């Protein structure tokens, strides 16, 4: 009589909204802790019947003899109020809660789904994420408006088959999907791609829409940070290859050095940030969640621990309202990394084209000399020297571009000095 039921609430919100305590009607001899346990006993039984479709009789659910029975009379209730009545409530609470958690884990794989979200939406499955990025790159560099979800879904399935993700259960893999976010003008595929994880049935009571929205926000942040690491790996590979090719152009060594120094600064920043995110945020928060889940006595404990976990990583990844300014600075740093990639690509392209022309000119000289002719005419020599001079005159402009880029990058990095924790020392 002190538990209210709202008949308008649908089964997907049964646990959260259907039943509430009427505090004004709780008898004075029943404590709030006891009334909460009574509420949870009823919620657990109805949740099992209506959401889990488990029709196990209550008497089998509760193994303790008479633990689910009402007191026989007033004397039974008041004779040993603090022991007998409390014991009956505790027994019914522990047995029904234990049975519900067992059904959720055994039949609906609740903890397996929780671990799957850690692996996929929080990028814990490293080999899968790296291979997925490799496969997606040709698609995601294109304008976002040209992407087709079925193409990306096919790539996702290929990445699963080629990595350790293939060993996950079909029940988990069928829920893993691709989502395309809302497109803004100028967006590429990188800006709108997201993994998704479909939840329904009893597990949706833990993984609510709000929770899944948090997961997707964190995924987008982690995906963008991982992309920066991916870009910088490509930048350093490009630098190593091109430095060998361009070693016969000594006038270009200053540009190469500047690219190398700036890329190294960026690599240091991103590695420090990734260490913080991976170990100080995700691993520590996950360990705390997992310990709480293992010790949980009822479904409310799991829901509360999971919500604390998400709130913690949302905050520590700068995705809460209080960190908006700092997040904008970090995004600006990411933009400078992308700008370095574009600038370096353009510089190397110009240098390699120049190198190719010089090699072609020398090859033409050798060919003519082999044929017994003059190597090149004075006019051709003059034209070649003029072209080389024009290229050499473009080098200061390249250096200037890199200096400007370095300046803006360092300004943005200084803006993140209090990251990761505004109250503690920064990691730089």
C-alpha cells in the first residue's frame, strides 16, 4: 500500500519509472531502508515477469522458507521487530535481487555487453580499431555527403573478420553497427563517422538512451584523438621516406628539419594525451566500475555504478559543460595537426616534382652524350637554372608557412596547459 504503480509507464521504463514509494504512507515501524528493499523486491519480481519474460514462481525464486510470506499476525510482527521482520525482508531482497542479476547475466549477457561497449565504443579493442581506420581511410577522406552507410557497414564487417573481434559472440557482433552523424558544410567522412551498438530488451534498462548518447559522445572524442595519432604516424612515415629521396637537394634540408621538429612536438603531445585518456581515465574508471558491478547486490547498484562511470569519463574527457573552453582549445590543436598534414603533403609534392624534373634533365643530358651529341644547349641550361632558382625562392615561403603553423600550434597547446585536470599539473 505504500508502493505506487503508474499504469501509463511502458515496460522499457518499468524499472526506472513505474514504481515509487509513497513516503507519507510508510508505517512508522518500517525504516526507509526496509521500505526501499520492499520496493526492490516487488520491482525485481515484476521486472522478471514483464521484461525478462521469466515466469519462475516467486516461491522458487526465494529459497528461504517463508521469506516471502507476510507476518502471521500482529504479535509476530511486533515480537521481534528488529530481527525477525528485518530478516524476512533481507532474505526476500537478497534472493530476488540475486535471481534477477543471475537472469540478466546468464540469459541476457549483461556483463558481456558492458565489456563489448568498452572494447568497441571506448576503443579498447586496439587491433580492430587500427585495422578499421586503415580500411576506412579511402572512404572517410571523401566529402561526408558522398558516403553510403551500407559501404561502411561492409568495411566494418571486414575489419571484424580480420581481427580478434571475430571471436566475439554473434549476439554481440550483430549489435555492432555504423552510424553517420548529422552533416555540416565542409565535413568529411571523418567528421560524421561513428560506431554504434544497438540495445533492446532487459539490458536497455542499464544502457538507457541517455547512457548510449554518452557512449557515442565519448566515442567521437576518442575516435578523433585516435585519428590524430593515425595522422601523425603517416606524417612521420612520409618524412622518413621523403627525407631519403630528397637528400640530394641540400637547399631543402631546412624545410625537412622544420617539419620533423613540429611533427615531433605534436607526437609528444598526442602520446601524452593518449596515455592520460587510456590509463588515467578509461582504465581506472573501468576498474572501479567492474569492481562495483561484481559487488552489486541489486540492479539499482549496477545502474548507479554505470552512470557514475559514464559521468566520470564524460568529465575527464572534457565533454561536460564546465570543460567546454578547454575542449575547444584541444580541438584547435587537432586542427593544427590536420593542417600540418595538408601543408607537409603540399610541400613534399612540390619538392618531389622538382626532384623529378632535375632527374629528367640530367637523364636527358646523359642520353644525348651517349648518342654523341652535346648534353644540353645554352638556352636549355639557362631555362633549367631559372626554374631551379624559382623553386629555391619558394623555399623561404615554405619555411614561413611552417613557422606560422608552429606558432599557432604552440599557442593552442599553451591553452591546454591545465589539461587533463584543471586542478592539477598538466601533462606536458
